[in-house]
C-alpha cells in the first residue's frame, strides 16, 4: 500500500488447494527518527528491524538479535520492479532468499 500518515502496510499469503497455508502482515513506519520494518508472520512473534541504510533506490533493515532473518532489504530494479530479500544465519549456515516483484495490471473483478 502507498504511504499514508508516515506508514506503509503490506501483506502476503501462501495458499494451496487445501486453503491458507501462511500469511504475513508488514508495516514500514517512522518512529522517533528511525525507519522501522515490522513483520507479523502467522504463528510467530512479531519482529522489528531498523533501517541501517536508505536511499532513493534501496533500504536495508537489520535486527542482529533476531533468529532468522537478521536482514531484510528492498531495491528498486528498473521502473516497475523491486527485489526484496531476507538474509542471515540460521544455525551455522548463512542463507539469503530473494523475492522479485514486478508491477502488473490488476485483473477485472471476479
């Protein structure tokens, strides 16, 4: 969702033929001079990440004490695309997962 009152909301859901598998609600907002990313995944406690780097094309949020991920990032890619990623250590292994997004037209009402 676009910016309103200094905040942006997002949501995602994973479904299967059996129904809803999982979901996540996200919030990006400014608080006390810091830009925060809050993740509220289904079945888990909320996690808050603080922006450590931000410019016109990218932002990186970090929460070093979080179990996984410890880093969440977004980078604009061209006019209509964004690459999002999560990164960090899970046990002894470092893992990065990327999520490419592209703007598309909304289909008509179903």
